[in-house]
């Protein structure tokens, strides 16, 4: 290290020590002096007035202001500057000389981007210690007239009604200047430099003015007639510095709007038109003109028919494109009734006229009706004719059905007649019947038969018309009822409450010419033995009045319908009286067979009877073989419940109760599970010894009375183990005194468990040993309580 740097370091260190030694407590804590003694003045921070800098400066860098610390130090002071324009965006606009404290501007400033800057200045020791409190420096950028005013937008469009009075405001134009609005740099002035009329040169005087400060355009003179001029084009200028500075140009277009100051006028005012009768079509057009703006609301014309349209045959409407009136026929015209019409048509604007003129204008329209050959007209369509179905041929159904408006000669014909039931007179149109009608025809729907009639005039054009003929048919009594059946059987051993032979009738007629039917026996001798009882409108019962064992009888019966007049028919009913079984069927087939006309031969009857007997024999043989092939189901004199392989049934016992054991009457009653179709048991002599009994009623128990009251058994087990012995003794005493419980060695009956069971009998009687053969010593190993149980069964 050199000598000079060393000396400088020593000097700085000694200066710092001197400053530290000279600092008093009052310098570090000035507020303590206020309470200890008189007030001591504390030095204020730097106060620098705002600095004003003009934008767009050309002499750079430019000194703005110098800051300086007034504290006495032996060492040097370093100055720093912070804030927007220095170390914050926008950076690089200002700087400070860290030795002298001069603040300088490095780049041109733009007021339109940044109007002002607020910076902070610091005084630091070489070691970085703040010597002064930071001070705020405000820099304001002064505006220069560096921006032209601009119209927003470049072109303005406005509208003013024609004939507006002077002074009427049209529109307001606007402009902007980016310079400072508080200075003359942004003080704007508006003016009109040129006026153009459309069409060109249609008006020469100055029609518009503008307020130079507000930009409001107004009317200066009279004479805004839209028939003369439609619009104006104004050239505008705006300048700052109150009109003496920078300037720019703009444009304003002003349209003259229409008012309804013209009434419509017919050109011409007399019209002649032709209209074809019986046609709804356009007749012609009338023309009225209006000088107002074409297509506008003041130009639209409304037409009306004032006179000559009392019957409402005509209507008029406006064509939206041409503004003409279209006259149309809306109700058919008749040349024979009126050949010419004279109409008065008026025209007026939809918008009321603002000028003091006549509001409407009229024109005369003459309409001549043109005659044409009209089609014939039916008086009624459809033509409805009600007739009975049994109408005789040649009956006149209808006549005078059509006419021709032109009084032409007509020709009639039938176009459609599916059943060919009708005939027509070609000259008069009279319709008659060819044959009788049939209401059951497939072409008759809902009792209506339809045909089509055509009528044609015989003029040159040959115009025709058609109509539907609807013949409404009603039912007549044409067919008598027919009795059925013609034969039947009646039980000879019948009860008085049972019915006999059911008879009825059918009728091809429909209601009300058919049912209800009435039945009676015309022969009085037969009626003494037989009677007919009516059940309903179509059925009755034929039954004898006396007891008849058997035989064949022929009973004449007359049946009548309810037609007007009623029709009847007679028939003979062949009745076979025979003894019947419980189902009401005859036991003997021969009586029924021979009692009818459709019998069979005796040999055939014998063959049938033999076949039936042979089939019955085979059936009985199959039943016997099946019964013999079953396993022996009898065990120790008792029959099982059933022989079905799938009929596996058990009784339900309560094993958690003390009582009669296997014969406990509280068990489930298996009688409810037995097959109700089981038949009575067959004696053993009928079957071989190895055959089992068929399924049937089970044998009754003979070893118990089943009718004495049983004692009450203990149901609730004791809560203490020491009471087990008393509980068992009570149960044993109740079982011993129960009259309904048989001895333990009594043979017990169980339901059949199925064929092939490998289990043995549960009865103690069927066991190979007895209780004496049983060893109950193993119970002694189970404890003292079970030892008592072992002593009960093995007292040895």
C-alpha cells in the first residue's frame, strides 16, 4: 500500500472518531432537552420548491437544481437520487452528481406522457450512513404547443327537417387537443370554410353557421326546401391558440329530411275497368302521386272506396312499391244481377298533412261485368234421400235437383252407382230405383248408400258440376227368425229347479226388426205336456210339465220377431228324454243317438263300446300293477300316510319342552298336510300279501284316549342350576299322571319319509335291546347333576 492511500485512511478514521466524540446526548436525543430545560432549536429537513422544466428541451443535459447538506463534516458527502425517471420507469431521464448534488435532465421530456415526477434525494457518508433525512423533489413538465387539434370523428352526419327556422340547432362537432387544457395550447376555435349543396348549385346563400367555441352548427337563413336541395356538405376547421395556432380540417354532411307538405293527386282521375263474373281477381289499378320523399312515410298513400260498393263486391289496397291502388273483386259478381258498377275512390296520406291543403283527392272508376258461361248449380249438396230398404223398383227418390244460371239446357247422368240400384232421367234429372235395396251391402256404411250425380249444360263450353247423392236406408222386416237347435236332450230324473233344453233364434234382419223373440207351442195337446220359459230377448228353455222317464219326442215351436209387421216361422224340436248322471249327462248314448235322424249302424256302435271297454281294462290293469310294485309301507300294523315317492312329511315336535315325548299332543297336527284326494283304505284281501296299502285315510290311534285334559307341564327353565333336579321331577310327575300319554313302549306312528330309507325305526319297541341293555355310567363323568339323571334310568 502506498503512502498517500494510507494517510487518507488514517485521516478518515480520525475524523470519524472526532465526530463520535463530539456528539452529545442532546444531539442524539433532542426531545430530552424539552423537558430538562429551555427549548433548543432542531434543524429542519431540506425544503426544495417544485422545479419546472419545459418539455422537448434541446440543450441537454440541463442543470435543474442543486442540493447541499449544511452540516459540518470533516469528510466528504455522497448524494443519491431515487424515484420515477431515475431508477424506476421511465428510467434514465434524470441524474444527480454525487459530489456536487446537482440534479440534471438527461433526455427530452414529454408532458403528454408524464406530467410530473416526484423524486427523493439522500445525503450519505462514504460509509453509507444517512447524514440528512431524505428530501422530496417535485419536477413539473411545462407544456409546449406540440400537438394539433383533431376532429372526432373526421366526418359528422346530421339531419334537419325542411323549412326549419333560422337559429335551429343542427348538430355539434367535437375535436381534441393533447396539449395542456389549462393553457392556450388547447384553446380550440371552430369555423366553416366552405359550403356545398346537393344537387350542386341548387342554393347559393350561406345556410349554416357554427359557434367557434362550442362547435354547434345552426341554420342561418330560410329556404330549406327538400324539393330544391336534399343535403349540404360543410368543410370545417379547428385551430388551437384560440384559432391562431395549429389547425386541422373536418367535414359535416347535413341531410334535409322530408315533411308531409304535399297531398296525393290522382293522375288521371277517371278509370274504366272490366271484371269477369264469378271470379275473384284483380280488376285494375288507380294511380295517385305524391311529391314527398319516395318511399318515406309521408309518401305512402291510403286508398278507400267511398261510393258504389254497398254490397261489398270490391276492395282496394296499396302497392307498397309503386304507391298505386289495386282494385280487386272479393265477392263474386253476377252479370244477370248487375252488369256495371261505378266506384268513387279516394286517396290520402297515412301521415296527416302539415300544409294547409286539401287532405284527400278522388277519382271515378267504372267497372263493367263480363258475362261467362257458368256451370250448373245443384240446389243441395249432398242430396239426401231417406227411403226404406224394401222400396219397390221404379220409386221416385228425388227430382229437380239442379239449375243453370245462364238458363242453358242441362243433361243429367249418374257417375257412380256401385250396386246399380239407381236410374236417372237424362233431361229432367229425376232419380228412381231400379231394384230393392239391401242394407247389408258392403257399400252401405252407417245405413247410407252413396252415389255421384253429374249435370252438364249443353252450351258450347259444356261446363259440368257433380254432387253426392246420399240414400239413408232404414231396416224393414224382410226375414223371419229361424229356431235353433233342432234337437237336444232333457234329463228324465231332473229336479224342478233345473233347466230343460235351451233354444234360441237368429234373424237376418237388424234391430228393431229382429229381437226380442217370442216362442210358443201351437199344438195344444203338446202344450199340455211341454212348456217354454223365456230367459231373455233371444233365448228360452223348453222343458216338460210332467215326469217323463225316457223316450224321444217331437215338439212343434213357433218363433216370432219384433218387426213391424212381425214375421214368424215354425220348427219341430226333437227332444230325447234320458236318465242323467250327477253332471247332467245322459247315461245311455243309444237313446240320444237313435232319437235323431243322424244315427249310426249297430255294428259301429258295438265296435265303439268294445273299444271303450278294452281301454278301461288296460287302465285298471296298469293301476293294479303299479300298486303291486310299490314297497311294503306297512310297519308293525300301521299304514303310512301316502305312497308317493315325493310325499315326504314329518311331524313337528317341541323338543325344548317337558311332556309326553313323541306323543306330545302339542305337536303340529299332520292332518292338515294330508292329501284331500286320498281314498278310503282297501281291504287287504284285494291285494297280495306283499302289496302295500294305497294312499287313503290313515288308521286311528287306539292307544290313547285323546279326550282327557292333560296336566300343566313346566314351561320355564329354572334360573339357578341347583333347581334342575326339582324341574326334572316336576316334569316326570306330570308325564306319569298324563292320561293322554301312552307307555313308552307303545308303537308310535310316523309319517312316511320316502322309499329306500336306511334309517331304522325310532320306536323303542322295534329296537333290539331295552333300557336294561343301556349303560348310563358315562353320565357319571359329566358331573353331579348328570349323575342323578343316570340313577333315574339305571338305579343299579
